[in-house]
C-alpha cells in the first residue's frame, strides 16, 4: 500500500537546514574521501602499481582492469541489499563508519606493496576491496544527506559536498606532490627504493581520509530505532535482497519515473566518468602533455568541477535539479566537439575546463534529484540502486571510446563515443518527470 505524501521525518532527526556544523561535518567526509579517488585510484598509486610493481605496464593495466571489473560486479550485486540493511532502523551512520574503516584499512595495507611483481596481486586485491567498500560507504553517506536536508536546500548541500570532495582532493594532491613526490627524499624518508615514496603516499592518504571522516560519525542523525538488527546475517541478507526484488517490481508498476531516472542517470554518469578516465590519455597521446602537466591538468579540472558544483547548487534549489542536469549536459556536448577537430593545446585546455566545470553540477544535481524523490525510509535502498545502476552500464563509455577510435583511426575520435553516451543520457533524462517522494510500507 502506497501514498504519494512525503513521509514525516523523525523528531530527533529534523530535515530542515539543520546546524551548519552538521552539514559541514557531513561534507568533510567528501573532502577526506577524495584521497581514495584522487590519490589512490587516479593520479598516484594505480600508475605506480601498473608501472613500478607489475612486470610490464601492459600486464599491470590488464590485471588492474580485471580486478576493478570484479569489484564492479560485487558492487552491482550487493550494493542494493547493503542500502536496505542501512535503512533498517535508519542505521546509516553506523554502516558509514564500518565501511569507511574497511576502506582506510585497505589503503593502509598498500604500504606493503613493494615495487616487485610478486606484490602486484596484493595491491590489486586491496584496491578492489577498497573500491567495493567505498561504494558501500557512499550509499550510507548519501542516505544521511536525505535526513539532514529538505527540498529547499538539498541542492546546495549536495553541491557543497561534491565541491568539498574536489577541493579536498586537489589540496591533498598538491601537498603530496610538494612533500613526497617531487623531493629527492620526501618526508618520513620517502624515496624511490622499494617504492617507499608511493607506499608512504598511501598511508598519508589513509590518515587524511580517517581524520576527515570522523566528524560525520559523531554528528549525523542516530538510528531511528534502538531495536538491534541481530540474527543470522546470511538470512538477513537474503531477506533484504528479497525485499529489493519486491521493490523493483513495485517501481515497475507504480514508480516508473524513479526507475527511468535510474536508467537515465546511469547512462550520463558513465559518460561523465569516461571524461575523467580518458582526459589524461588524450592529453598525453594527442596533445603531448608530460606527466607533470597532466597532474596540473588534473588539479585545474578538480578546481573547475568543484567550483561548478558549488555554484550550481543554488540554481538547483531555485530551478530544480533537472534543468541543471540538462543545461550541464548540453554545454558538455558543445564543449567537447572542438576536441574532435583541433590538435592545439589551447583548444584542449579550454574544452577540458569547460567540461570539468559542468561535470560537477551534473553529478551533484543527479544526487539531489534522487534525494528529492526519495522518502527518508528508502534512502539507503534507493542510493544502493543508484550505485548499482551506475555500475551496470559502466562499459558504455570505454567501449564507445575504443570503438570510435577503431572506426575513425585517430585517438581524438574517442571523444565522439563519449559524447554519444552523454547525448543518450540527455535524451533519457529529458523524459523523466520528478515526483514527490513516495513512501511505501515495507513488506
């Protein structure tokens, strides 16, 4: 049985704008978590793993791809049930703490990955585990956002969180570059022997994440019920997944717009991810950027994306998330076209910054779109589905990038494949009509 009225928030967890410190504490998790994405996954540790640890760069890159694909499969299968479990009693804070701790421990474990081929699989395993639990943590993190915001400010809060993540990543990246990467001998004796420089980076990134994750674990709304969720964990997981299947059936029957949003956002979010995934590849291969220039490009891209996310949050609250998403995707499509026709560095720099400026708003407004149509008691479940659908089509961007290069015979043509994915996402989101949250009685 369902009603289209928004649920009444619990008395102890008001959905108003709330204390500013509470929102800041929530956003600091985004600030700290960027250490995993920016340092471990994108700019520092995985390049070390594929070049310095693996027997060859090709073998290392292939192994990394397979390990991340396996992690993605685990996330796709388990994330929705993880979200449902977090929703039980409103225990998002507890599960955020548990999953964040696993990510931090996996990052600390990377200290033991020396620059020797026999350490490759240890590094791949730790990064895969970190990736899985990072996605689980984000499910609970997004669930907390639903409980500390209201429709009037969810766009600003979501944009603020995304912006904090971008800024936190670039601040840490610059600090590590100056203190560890560039000096002949960095802090704590960081040097090239044994890959110590990069192992110390992993430890510092883990400490950074742990420190900035703590505030939200003390300030976020507590559980709505003190009833323990004990019992057989396997049986509980099966029950959660059965509830998820019933949820999907109900969505197909009664919540078509929410289901259509999941599909549309999965497509355009994959295109957005591909922009960052292949920006460095294009910079190096088609425009001749050096390694240090690529890092500068990454810092500039993070600044642009974070600024865009924070600015767009105000438009999100005034106009709604859908116009922000549509406008951002249109600008990205227009901004990416010049790359197809020019091999000049200034053109690439301008396009990269325009695209980065719009990526942040589209990501933030996509999250606020879901928050606006999600009842509080379904937050973890819906954001688990959000993570799953995003992973379900994660092959689209890379496949279209590679296919376009094969068809047209030059690297910059890969941008066309990414733009086609984004265009498909744009056409899909245009047809979605945002509705008020739909509360449903659990069965």
